[in-house]
C-alpha cells in the first residue's frame, strides 16, 4: 500500500517544463542507469530523457543495461567479481569522454567512485549545481 504512494523524483519532474530552467549547455555526462531504476521501478531511460531536456549532452554508453557490480552486499561478498564488473562498466561509461558520470543510486555512486577514475555523482546533485550556477549568472546579469 505504501509503495503505491511512492514516486521517484524523475517521475515527479517527468512532465514539468524543465526546459525553461536554462541549464547551461555543453556539459557532457555519461549516465549509469542502476538496476533498481531499470528493473524494480521500470524507469530505464527516464533520467536520461530528463537530463537531455534540461540541456545536458549525454554520451553514448554501450551495454547500458549492465550492472556496475555494487548490487547491495554483492560488492562485499564477491569483491573480485564486483571490481571486475565495476571496471567494465566504467570502461563503457568513459568511452564517450564525459566530463562526469551521473547515476540514480547512491550504492552505485559509491562503488563506481571507489575506482578513483571519472567522478560519479547522483544526477540530482548535478542538476542542482547547474541550476545554482544558472541562477548566479542570471543575478549577475541583472546587477
């Protein structure tokens, strides 16, 4: 019953007129769609579509449906295999030379960041930062 009342933020923003938010163009992101978003919530592609509508450039990611190796406790119980999955996922995510990598799952974020390679952040953090910079620029133009 409670689950029917819950929604992911991407669902809330899905129909909002986000194009009007004037996020600066040119930021290249690779998006790692976590298993939770793809399979449990059935929202694969939703965050990517929202990021594009906001003005971000998404780099292509081969085998975007694959797991990063975090999978809850999997990274603790199967560390070698988990690291191999992580490195394979990062290779695919970095192939398009993004400025940074976005994801929608904190477990994936921590696991992928553990490699010390391209920075991985939650997509909401990236959007918030871009909007804050847009507001600062708008304020500077008014003054």
